[in-house]
């Protein structure tokens, strides 16, 4: 039995993600939920806790203002809808927080801000400065300019990235469900709430549905992925019902609220976690069984001799996913060669690189220091 009071006692900085489903109602933004959430966050701050809020709701708010019932299909329409709704969302938060004499600040982030190490650190420093000024940062993906984020991403993913960026102690993902169920509770009446997840494995992932509903982009599957990202950094995560009044108070009072995901004892170091989860992969390399064993068991670098297939267009310095012969993800790494160059040298020895390409930047396609094993972490991933 896990004592949540003991687990959460050291928490000094928390990232709270508020989903579209809990923030919106039939007539637009659910001001009651926003007011309750703001009041509880202010209460946490009064007790000395630093809070970063990742908030969805811009597109959903824009839909209501435009009188639309469904998300537009075109990227430009989604971006325009987000632009219309973002101001209403921030005004609602400003009004709610001001009742308790607290200030908020808006930060809009795209995936590119995480891909570039310098911009990543600049964003982190801005958040830390706001926290030192006792101001609550409210973060959202910059839907008005981001292409991939609207088409493929979601704020569940962003909240996990922000939690790791800010070296927080806990991620709380608030939704319109009580937590993770063993079956979809909207379909199966006998579905049971899963109170505790010690490790996110295939069984846990199988529980999660991918249906996000009409207003959001992320279903339960994306919330599970977000929890995995932070637990692999040594951080606990909770998925809970954000419409339940007093949910944050109950969580920090140690009550069994929602689904708790325990932190993993073996955790990625900061840079390896950034490689594995924050940089956006630009391609895929399929490697043979010998290369898989060399990477996972012997802590070696990836040589061209072990590569069997190349997918995607990328350049030196980009992030790529490594797959085994069964197309299972093994690792993520930063490549020393472009996709065109790797196609020419794959299957060859390192000594043959220069004769084929006319130059040789490195013996390794991916050096061990720039590689994060995502399927079975090794001791090399625990230090940078």
C-alpha cells in the first residue's frame, strides 16, 4: 500500500495540466471549474508550492465563440479558432486569480522550442523567473502558428515536457474522467478505476482509449504516454477528475484520488531524457539484431554496419528513432550523418565511410553519449 502523504510530502514544484473536456461547457468556458481550479492553485501557492499550469481550451473556447460544435478540419481554420479563443481563456484565468490577489502570465510554446537546446533553456529560465516573482505561468501550445502540434500533438505531451523541463516533483493531469479505467467507462458499465500503476507496460497501455472527444486532441492514451515520460524521469504522475471540487486539496491530503503512477527507480538523466522525449524525431533507422544487442547489453554506439533501412529526410544533428527488425522502438539518438549519407554507408564498416562519402566526420552514426535506450534502460542512460 502506497502512502500518498509520504510520497507527496517532498513536492515543492508541480505541473498541473487542465484538459479541454473539464474546462469547457455547453456555453463556452466552464467558469465554475476555472474558478475552482484557480482557487485551489492559489491555496497551494499560499502553502509555499510553486505551480506551473498547462492549460488546454483555446480552440474549444474559440469554437464556442464562433458557434461551432466541431473542430474545423483545415489547419488554418484551427489556427484562427485558437487565436479567437486564447484571449478569452487567459481573461478567464486572470479574472479568477485576481480574486485572490495573484498574477498569471501566458507562455505559448511550440515543439521547436524543445528541439533547440538554447530555446529550451531560455523558455525554462523564463518560467523560473516567473515562479521567483510568485506569478503562475500558464502554458499552452502555440496553436496559432504550430503545424505539427495541432495535427499530431496535444497538451498531455506538452505537460510532461514542461514537468521535466522545470525539474518538477509531480505531474497532475486533470481531465473529465476519474482516472484510468481497465475499460472505457463511456462504453462499459463494469469498467473499474485503476488506482495505482507501478510501471507502465503493454497491459496498462491497452487499457487506454484513443478517443479524445469533440473538443480535445488527446485521449487517455496520450495521458498514459505523458505519465510514462515523467515516471522515467523519476517523477510521480496522477490522472484525476478536474471537475471534482477540491481535487487538488484531496490529492495533497493523501486521499486516493484518480490514478497514481509511481516514479521509476531507474530514471533518465536530464540530457538523455531530452534526447528521448523532447527533440522531435525526423526519421527512423532499422537496425539488425547484432546492433540491438550491442546498444542494449554492451552500451555501444551505433555503427553503419548495423543499419538495414533508413526512413525520412534528416540532417546531421537531427533526432532519429531506432527500430529492430520487428519495427519495435529500441532507442532515440542524435545522428552524425544525414539520411542520404546513411543510405550510402549502411551495412558498411566504419573504415569504408571516407571512401564512399569522400569524408568521414565520425566512426559512429550515433555516438553512445547521444543515444537514449527507450526499450530497457541501461546504466549508461542514468548519467550524462
